[in-house]
C-alpha cells in the first residue's frame, strides 16, 4: 500500500472515530455545567488549580482524578485554558476561562446558553436521537416514539419540562436578539404602529424591540401554556392564541424560529393568515430563520444541518430550508417581494411584503 493511500485511510478512520464519539463533547459540557466548574473559576477572578475547583464542588467524596480527566477533554475543546506555573511543590497546572467560549457558559449571565445546553442534553430529548432511523423509515417524530405524544403536548402535561423548554427558548432569544436588533434596526424603526411576535414565547424579544424602539406597540402571541408562564414586560401585551387562528391585526408580524417547525403546507397557511392581518400596502412580515447553505463554509453552516436533523426528531414535518425554499413558500403564501438580510448570528432576517 502506497504511503499516500495509507495516510488517506488513516485520516478516514480518524474521522470516523471522531464522529462515533462526538456525543461525548456535549455530555462532557453538560457535566461541567452540572458541577458548576465555569462559575467556580469565574468566582475566583482568574485561573485556579484543580484542587481549588474541587473545593468549590459540593461533594463529600469527589474523585479529583476523574475531574482532571474531564478537564483535559474540555481544555482540548477550548472550553477551558491551562497554564503551568511554579510552586514550592513543583510545577502545577492552573485552569482558566477562554475569552470567547466560556462567556456563554456562566449561570445567570446576560448571554448564557446554559438553559439551552441543559435542555438539549437532557435525557427526555437525548433518548429521541436513538429513534432517528424510524423517522426515516416511517416518518413521524422520534420524540413521540419515546414519549407517546408530541413535544408541545408533553410540555403541557409536564410543568417541569415546560419550564426547562421555555427557559431554553428564552435564553436563545436573548442571544439572538442582539444580532436581530442591530441587523434590522432600520426595519424596526420604519414600523409605524404595532408589531406582534407570533410564537414569541415568554416575550423577551418583544420587550427588547420596545426598549430599542419605544414607538412600537408590541404584542407577544403564543399558546396558552406558554403565556401563563410569561412575565410582564413594559410596553408588551400578552395574547393567547393559535398561529392558524386569530392573530391580532397589526402593522408588522415577527416570526422568529417559528416556520422551521412546520411543513411547507402549514407554512403557506400561516403566511396566508399573516397576510390577512397586515395592511396590503405598508404591512410586512419579518421572518427570522436560518437559511441553509449545505455546501457553505461559514461558521454556522454545519450547525444548520444539525438543526435540520433536530427538527426531524422533534417535529413531524418541520425542517430548515435553503433560500429557494423560502422564496417558493413566500410566493405561495401571498408575499411576492422579499429580501434576505444577513446578520452576525446563526439566523438571517427575511423581510417580505404582501403581493
């Protein structure tokens, strides 16, 4: 066997091993959050030793060797940093936070992704991935195969899961909001009147829009079991309802990470319903979604493909879409004019106007 052929085979084998155990990355991250390692290091104001990390973990019988092994992987994955320094007893390793990744992992911080990570790695969701092949063979959702009902129904029946789900959606909404508010600042400024955030969860996005653009009258619109847990936000009114039903009449409609949960047919129904609720000449819808680029090499292009599989296990017909898909849906839904606005985030903004 030629050396180049052998090298190629080794690289192929290494890639397979990497994919086989890819799940350990997310699980190791979860366990680091459960142990509170990020917050322990942050509370010290700088890099600390393994013993100091161990002292901050509430456990009477902590295995410090296992902690070191967990940290070793997470350092490799750029979750933490290591430095070596001299002490009276010799060289010791100190662990610190990374300047860009660790900021997303602190409990209670403004841009914390902790609730989303804890939901995605929770057994209630992780088990669903084991049924992915059934989605391919038979259709339906992997989640319903495991739990006997769809995720929305499951959330309605399980308050603890419902809170975890809502907290996860709220934390990503906060994260996404900054990019949306900056990337679409002129678009929000041009709204002369009211806006409804359809599927707005607990209202964080609507609240941020009002704070940045006080002239906008905002409505947060979602299902009853979501609205009942929503806090009050200044300048935002909460309205219960169904996306296929009585959406309030407004000047603009925001659909953030909503349509990817529905089939093409249902998306067209939703869009037609929205078209009836806004002025024909001046109304618009603001769709915030990921636009798939399967062959792209951008920082979020691979994540988009993974999110597409997530939609497969959680929804019966939801999916991520390429630009051509969006153009087709909008045209059939009554919106003949649209433009895609790239923002510094996983998502893009699709602004569309009625035919």
